[in-house]
C-alpha cells in the first residue's frame, strides 16, 4: 500500500515530502526501498510512478506470466516483462532492479492453487468466496482441485516449475513467496491464518531441488 505514502492534497506525488525524507535519511537513503505501488484510494494504482531510488512490485509481470502459461498472452507480450519491463520503468535513470518480479505473494492464489483451480474456493471461512480478488488468472489443467489423473498432475508440476523459475532468469529483481518451493497451499484470505483450515501441505511437487539449484547458480 505504498501509494498512500506519497498522497498529497492534490493526489499522488512522487516528490512528496515523505518520499524525499526517505531518500535524504542517512539510514533509509542507503537501503533498498520497495513499494507496493497501489492502494484502494483515489489514483491508487501507481506502478512505474515512484522515484528512481525506489523499487516496485510489478503486478504486470505477474499477470502477463500467468496469462502466458494459460495461453492468454503472446510471446511478444511476455518479452518486455522478462527484460525488466522497460515500457514501465525505463525513465529517469531507473535501473532494471526497479522491477520486483513475482508470481505469487502474501495474498491471492498460491503457486499450487494457480495450477489447480479456475476459481476461488474459500467456503470454509464463511465468506462464500466473496473475499479476495477473483482476478487470479489461473488454470486448473483440466480438473478443479485435487486429482489422481497422472497427466494432469504432471502438467501441473511442469507449470509450477515454469512459473516459479521465470523469476530466476530475468534482468530484474526476483521475489518468491515463502513456501512456493514446496508448492504449499496457504489461503491468506482466511480471517485467521492460525486456523487449521488456513494451512495445509497438499501434494508436494518435485520442484524443490530444481528451485534450490537454479537460485544457487544466480550471480550475486
């Protein structure tokens, strides 16, 4: 919800007093500053709008990669997302690391759910699946939820690997939600994340070793 940090009386201002204070602070001016560049207020969506010394979560990367692997985005649409989204960030001397690329986050579908469900299934929390975003851009690979079909399981495994490893071969800065390497099911739309229904280890896909190997090979 970083937009609120730069909202002045006339709206979002990437030269707001708060953002300037962060840049000038002797401690904050030397660390990585990362914004979630949207909130629910007026003019809340500000992807690409923060000053050069800030990095930003790039939801357009997330959406395009998800769409590509379900056949809803072309290679030409994917290409700029794999190259640090210059159409969004290549201005004011901003660097490739400005784009924080992620597939899953603290809310919405997990990597497991992304390839297992077309729709939300939050019935257990009593909200009748009205909570959380419905724009998950997911594909169940031919069966909604758990299945014993080996072909569907194999396809889901491959898609998890491909979605997860997109973060690893880019010019931008990758971010991986904790647990994705194990393909955990974790529904953060539930009202209490400590409830038994909110966390469960479903089918553990065989992506862990490959994930660790690929990230180990990444240059520092």
